[in-house]
C-alpha cells in the first residue's frame, strides 16, 4: 500500500519544488516599504508573484507561501536589494 502512494507523492513534491525554483530564478527585488526619503527596504519577489504595479497576486502567492517564506528568510534575505536584480513597479496613471 505504501508503494502505491510513494511515487505520486515524490513526483508531486518534485514538480512543486521545481516550479517554485523556476519562478524564483526569474525573480527580482521589489520595493517593500517607502519612506520620506524614498525606498526603505526591498523584498524578494519571484517572477509572476506581483503585477506591474507591484501588487502581489494572491492566487499565485498562497500555494507557494511555505517555499516563499523559506526563500525570503534564508536565501534572498537581503533587505537592501543589492544582492540581485531589482525591478521598480510601474505606477498606475491617475
């Protein structure tokens, strides 16, 4: 009975981790907090997690939240945004 579920479970985990890795490889640091003097800190955002205005896409973030949390705490934890590519969101016109 164990063997019946082992292979599909391992395939699911491999696809889940691989898809997040693919999104993270194309990611960039985006402004997280603004202050009076400009950008205060940056947050890692994998490709597709935010739209052009900088808002997070909840439908993409929620399924990958555990990996996103681990990634942003341990791998992409540079709040200055100096260790990787940066992307400035496009401000919507008024």
